[in-house]
C-alpha cells in the first residue's frame, strides 16, 4: 500500500456506492493478486441510511466498492481499512450520536458500528462465494468480532446475532427470465443490466443474435417446449412472459408456477385476468401457487412508455423478492 493510496480522497461522485454485490469486485482483485479488507455494518442505534449487514470492500491500492452509510463515514472507513491491511488488526468503528468520534456525525442522527478486518485469503474467500453462486444456494459468513476470524457455513443465520459474532448471509443473485421481443422486453433488458440482475431471454425462433448488451449464453431461441426443461427456476427467480401470444404466455406461466419461482407474471390488461386464471387451473397449476402469480405485469404507477412499464415490472419484482 502506498502513501498515495492512504491519503487520496474518495471520488467526488460516489459511483462506488452503486455497488451492492461485492463479489465481482473481490473476484477481480483476487485475479489481480491484490489484498483486501471488508467493512460491515454490524450495529445500528436509531436511524441508519443503510441496513444491517451492508458492506464495503477496500483494496490495498485504495479502491473501494460498496457503502455502509449515506456517505458520511466512507472516507474514514477506508483509512481505517488501509491501516488494518498494514497491521493485520481488526477494528470496531463507532460513529454517530454519542460516539467518541465527535468530528464524524450522521445526518440521520443515529449511531452505527462498523467492523473492519482484512480478508486473510482473498482467493479462498472468492472461491467460497463462487461455489455458493454456482449452486444457487445461500451461504453465511460468520465473523468473530474480537479476532476478525471469518468462516463460511451453509446453515441459516440465527434470528439475532450472537454476542461477539456477526452473521452475514449472501443470497443467490436475483434471476429474471423474460419471454418476448417487444420494446418493453428490450427496456427490461436495459434496466435489469444496470441493476446487475442475472437476466435470461427466451424468444422462440427469434433472430440468431441476441439484442445488444445481452450475452449469447443468456439468449434462448429454440422452441418453448425444448427451452422449458433447461430453465433453472429456484426461489430467487422471477418469470415474466411478454410475448403477446396467449398460448406461449400460459405455457411458460404454468411451468413457472409449478416451480419455486417467487414471482410469475404476464403482460396484459386486467380484463384478461379471469380467463388466464381459468386456463392456468385447467393446466394443473396448484391453488397454493397462485399467491406467486401477479397479474397484470407491473405495479400501477401510471406507466405508459416501454421504459416506464419496465420500471413498474422491476418494482413489482423487487417488492415480492424473498427476504
């Protein structure tokens, strides 16, 4: 770590705060042979701009990704993390109302505790996260708040954090499966890419090349009957059918409702809902699955343009995601 990294200011435009999923960044740093520290929001008293468990990654060269407050403490956290990488000692940082750090106060008036520790073996840390992602399984990072020691485990974290230990669960990335080829579908692909969603597009017998920005590996253009068995529909997957073809919409929707997909929907008007429900029941969809069916696609926000409709659909997806 250089002195320049130690004292260089954070960027004036905090683009690092747009990053919530730190895995790609940690994976890149690991591939580059760099060392890193993690800062985790482990306690909140009163209000906080960020939820418990929010994380920030700090590289030895001074680069940061993620954020743990509304921008009030990130520079101080980075400085402490760089010191942590130098001396190997974890740190519990205390900021806000009533804390001993009088020159750093939170605009929300609350108080937060942030635990900073070096990642002793970044390649192993990244490998554990990658393995969980590939299996589409949650994984929990258990951190000892006295030593900074960390280990991954597959069991769910306790309801409340145990004294001296903090449990941070990482869920599989949200997956969005779309079927369609209209402007709303393209708008959804654009917005979901900005949000970092794992998006897969079905367009039976569509163009040979995927739309701009979508990886060919995430484009399925064969028949719908052939595509359905290949889809992995777990409880972190949402399925939206936007084909404007009644048979295709109902075929995909019935298949999705018989899976664990947490949100399933079809684009269309409200007057079509009774007929679609009747057709889905006739297709053998169990009654308890209809709690995951949201008709029509999107929340009511007065959307008119493709981008506005896409925003309403993603809002619906986020509102119903597993917690």
